[in-house]
């Protein structure tokens, strides 16, 4: 049994976004310690709700194996509250996530200044460009841009960081592998190669209206401040702003944002850099490749355009998928299953490139019925797969 299993068990028992997480870990040092306690000891600790204690008694460590396997299949790491890579600022909120599911690397968060850039999904072209340029500037000056991975301002914020070769971080409203917002899948794939996609939800959890407010506390909680680029009075950004205020984090906005009571208004990236210069002098660098004095409220087409940069994101996504496919094809597994000699012969004929049935028939000098039977065997045991173009490749 690994440490991961204990934390996954604890997440299942406490639920997502447990409001008493901070109190619990003032009393206990690890998830395993909680697991080892008796129900009576848990009640006497006076930090768990009756529902949480009941859940602990009904859950088994073995129940966590499926989640571990799902994460492995998706290339997702499980980061616990105890891990060094767990975001520093996120530990400080009272309802911190017990477990994070991470695709990519969180390393940049420890050496840069994490800052959130958020806003409406239905953004104007001017504010999309403003968010892109702001993210470009801050990313080159020692900030790590965090957003929600959605369309609109979120996408612009992530795109700006990627456009200058810097990492960015998307906090998802559902689990990795969910079917939500497929149009933004290319961006999320590129983010995972240039930073990380992060979720509190187990793999394949489909998001719904209630999951996004829960997600927003992580965006504000893992950053030193939240910047709102564009938002209406009633928007998801308002929830993030409220959570940032509750968490004692900075809140800033461009002029024109309709959310009230935002204490800091700025117009240039330089305003943000100056705001944090004294506090993070060791991490901030002034990069002359970006224009920190550009007025983001009057920005036009004379700077990098968001739509142009997003096209590059799609190209990068295709390259990532092609590279993954090449890597996949180049790795032939050792046959460990009881398959026929014909199937073994057909598998031996495969290399890195896809093969058609006609090509295999020519190569193998095998009757078509025998060939089809061998391919079926290999498919059933997971050694090859049939592509949409009717070619077969190593799986």
C-alpha cells in the first residue's frame, strides 16, 4: 500500500473541497495516521463531521486502485497535500484539496510568482488581445500565469504565456479525460506540455454547473493575486474574486470590469510588476522583449493577436499527437498472452508505420481468412488497433 492510496481514501471520505481540511491537518500529520485511527478516536478528535466519519468506515483502500490505474492510463500524476510539489499558496487556504490530479509539471510554480488571469468566456476581441499581451509580459518577467482552461479570457491568458515559451497552468472544472469542452482540448494538451493541467476531481468526472465555483477557489488559492480582464456583474469571475478576497489574496482589474469593489485598477503590465516588485524582488526580472508600458485599455492590432497565436496552439497540438503516435508505434510489446502462431507472425511484421490488410497479405503470404483471424486476435489482446483509414498500427 502506498501513501497515494491513503490520500485517495481520505479524499473519498472527506469529499471535494472539505471546509475542515485545515483543522484536520492541524490535528493529524498524514492520511495514513487518520486511516489507522479507530472510529472512536476519529470522533474524539472533534475535527470530522459525522458524515465524514461514516464514510471512512464504508470506504476501503482497495477502492482507490481504480483511480490509480485511470491516472496511469491518462498520464496523470497524483499530487497529495504532503508532496513537495503541492502548490505552496494552496496549502494556506482552509479548504485546500486533499489530492490534485496533475498532467504536466508544477515545478515552475515554486520558482515563479503564480498569478491568476481570469475573465468572461464571451470576451471582446480587444480584451482577448489585452489578456494575451498581459500574459506575455508577466510570463517573461517572472510570473506563472494560472487560469481556468475555458474559452475566452482563460484561453487568451494561457495562449499569451505559451507564445513566449513560458509555462502556464489550467485548473479544470472536471476530471482529466472528461468530454467537456472538446473545442479547447488542443489548448489543454499544449498546456500539459508547457506547464500543467490541474484538477481536484478524479479522472473522467464530468463537470457541471456546481463544479466550477469549487474549482475557482483553487485558481485564487494557488496564486498571490487574481487579475480580472473582462467580466460582467454576474459572472464566474465574481466567484473567483470573492474567494480571493476571503483568502486574503490581491485582486486587480482593468478599467471597465463591471464587478464592484475591486481595490486595485491597472492599465499597463508595468503596474502589476511594480505592485509586486518589493515583495518578490528576487523573482521579478524586467524583460526588454516585451512592452510593459503598453496601455491594455486601448490595445489594438499592433501587438500579437490572440487568434493568430491560437492557430499556433492547434499546430502544436497536432505535433504533440503525431509525436505520441510515433512513440506509440515504435514500442512493440513482448507477447505474453496465449495467442496463435499466425498472430505472432503477423505481429512480427509490424514496425513503426501503419499497415493495410493488402500490404500484410503481400508481406505474409498468408490466406486472407487466416490473416483476418490473426488480426482479430491481436486486436482482442490489445497488440494492434484499427485506425479510421482502415490501416492497422501497434497499440
